[in-house]
C-alpha cells in the first residue's frame, strides 16, 4: 500500500471505507485526510 502522504484525497477516502483494511490504517487515513482539509493540525504545526 502507498504511504498515506503519497495518496490522493480520493484514495484516502476509499481507504477509510474499505472494511478489509485494518482499523488502525483506516483511522490514520482519516487523520491524513482531515489534516489536508485543515480540520485538524498537522504534526509539524502542533510542534511549533
């Protein structure tokens, strides 16, 4: 699987909806999408 950072927004959304993927992967894909949309702060924003 591609690294989450390299996925398109559509790929991230599809990843969150695929029940065959591990729950943790789906959560991380959701977080990455929300970071891109500006809903939650990225890790680099939170550190400084």
